């Protein structure tokens, strides 16, 4: 839900800016998987220089998001670290986890109610 609320807030109050991918933060999981998170740099409307890593990582970086590539970011003017790279950050992932979490919650509550009522 947090990701969906964040995406909604960026759609409402976010400001679009031209950015450049300046590097990739590399993160390794415990199982050995490597994920690349692009770091976008842009100039905020108030003149601040912003440079932040995307919260989403992928195993493979396409040429569209390689170092030096241009991208559009949508950022929160009050908190520029809250941003999304258009075409990279995936709201569908947040939606998928929200739907799956809701389904598991409803299933669990249903099972508990049935067990309580049949005791």
C-alpha cells in the first residue's frame, strides 16, 4: 500500500524534470543475486541538485537506462528523495503485492472465522 500511496502522491503533486543516469548502485542479495539501481541526477525547480538511487533494482540494465542516458523523473518538491524514474519504477509491482497481500489476508480471516464458528 505504501508504494501505491507514494505513486499517487507523485502523480498529484510531483514535478517532472529531465534527469541523467549517473551510475548504478549495485546491491547483492543473500542468495547471490545482483540488482542494479540507477542513480538519477537532476536540477530541482528551486535550484538544488538532486541525485538519488531508484528503489527498484533489476538484474539487467537496458541501454535506455545505462550510465549517461537521459530520463524523466517525477519528484516530490518537498522531499526530492521521493521520486520515480519514468519507464523504470514499476507501480505494477506495488499493485501486485497489494492485491496478493489482500487476498492472503481475506483467506486467513475466512479460515479463522470458519474454524471459530465450527468449534
